[in-house]
């Protein structure tokens, strides 16, 4: 069977993170949504996404296909139900489209299709802040999937462990004189990661291949550090999607940081309002601030964005793609894509300059800034122009 992951209605609620990638490429827990689905299905997947993303993330259609809502966190029972789908069948849950069987060049009549209500309660990501809200649950599930039937690499004798059986090291981990506490959740250390001396890590926690935790870091769960990323300072309930750096002191909490981002030394974000009220966040879908229904809600930052030393982000700040923030005091809590500046005001970060920076950053991590990547950034630059009404 051919499996295709589609963005669905959640895509707009997950902006700015989905400006540069399909929903399936978002990381939550240890793996991306695509990696989770492929693990459960035992099959590769392709993508239905926005036209400007489809060159980099193409769809492959065959005679018989099953299309799956990429925003849904998979479970074993759901995967079984999906693999059992037959022609003219659709899986729903409380009005949410989960998956359906499709034949090539035939449009499915959903009204006449056989509707199968899935009984097990599912998690469907609808907003960007859902990623850190459900990161602990996703991390626990991924840990079980990735470590089932496997044996951890040896933990060095100088490392102090609590609940050692819930700690898993892939090959090539460098670590000495560190405290790992898995009593509140599992700890997963990916291949060739480095945990420097004096780190205190409380699960659930995961760091992916070639990641680095700097000396003396204080990490609280549920935190995920994506591949080739560096983390330091104090971090709680945050996702660093991949290829990004928060290598110095400063607090990051209840946050999602996109790929290729850099947080300057002593950058801090607030995750709790002084009056303890619920936090409002910018919604691209409604183009206004909406209630997140969360009391703890910090920072959401799109791919390729950067901030200078001593940057302060207010509670519930949303930063778009390829923004460059610097200066004293709090900048606004919605910073559009390709914004350049800070509390004193913003100008537009010109697309040619932004592409030059992206090329340099990706080269430093031995990755290639392809022509497809350039086209995506150019499209996002045009797409987000209406938000850059700087005065």
C-alpha cells in the first residue's frame, strides 16, 4: 500500500513552523511526525502539501493509496486500523478526518463513503504551542518505540543515574561527570552526542545525533534537542527542532524553536505573565492574537531566525521565518518573517541578505542550502510581506 501524509486544516495553525516544511516534518518527542508514521506503518511515505513546498517534498501516487492526516500522533492501534482500510472507507474522530482510502485519478465522495469512528482518543496538533504541550507524551511513546528489544550502550562510571533502566545511549555518546534523572521520564541520547561535564538533566529528555549539551546546563523535561544542535543554560519543556544553537546561559521555557535558529548569549524568554493570566498568542490563521488557554507559554520561532545577546522575549512571543532580532528591552510579541531590529523598531531583512546568511549557517554544519531551499525562502518572503507594515 502507498501511504501519503497530508497537511490538512492544522497546517495554518502550526505556522510559522510550517511556512518552510510540511506538517509531517515537524519534530515532537524524539522523531518527526513522518518518522513516527513510517515506524508504525513499516513503510515509506510521501506528502501532500502546499504547491511551493512540493518540489522539495513531492507526492508519489499509485493505483491504491491511503492518505493520512500528518498532524495526528500515531498509535499502534491507529496504524492497524489504517492498514486495514479498504476502498470507500474513511476514519474520523469527533469530526476530524484521520485517514481515507483513495484510488488514483478518482475523487472520493466523502458523503457516501463508509465512515469509521476511531474509538481510542488521539492527539491532533492544531496550534504551534501544541508541540511543547504534548512533547512529554510523544517523547515517552518514541522512547518505547526506539528502544524496544535493544540494549543501551554503556553509561560511563562517572555519570550519576536515577532510574538507569529508563536511560538509553546510542553508540558514540561522549559523557562524563553528569547527572541523569529519569524518574520523571525517559532520557534518550542519540548517536555521537556530547554531554559535557556538570550537566544536570531531568527527563523526559532526548537529544539527537551530533547534538551537544554545554557544561553546567540545567535541563528539565520535557525537552527535545534536534540533530546537530547545541544547548546550554536553563531549559524547560522546549523543542529545538534541529541544526540550531542555544549554547550559552539564559532561560528557554515552554517553547518551540525551528531549524537553523540561533539564540545569542543570555537570551531569555518569559513563559508566565506577572498576573498569572492565560497567555495570548499570535494566530496566522485568524491574523490576530488568540487565547492559547495556557498559563505557561513562552516562545515559538520559525526556521532560520536569530537573536542577539541579551535578547528578552515576552510571554507568548511568536517569531516568523528568517527574522533577526537584537537590542535592549522587549520587542513586540509578534515578529513577522524577515524582520530586522528589535524594541526600537523593525525594518525588512532583504531576501538576498537572508539567503546569504542561510547559506553560511548551513555550510558550517556541513549541510547544503539547495536551490529548492532558496525558492522556499523566496516564496515565504513574498507570502509574509503583508505582515511587515513597519513604520
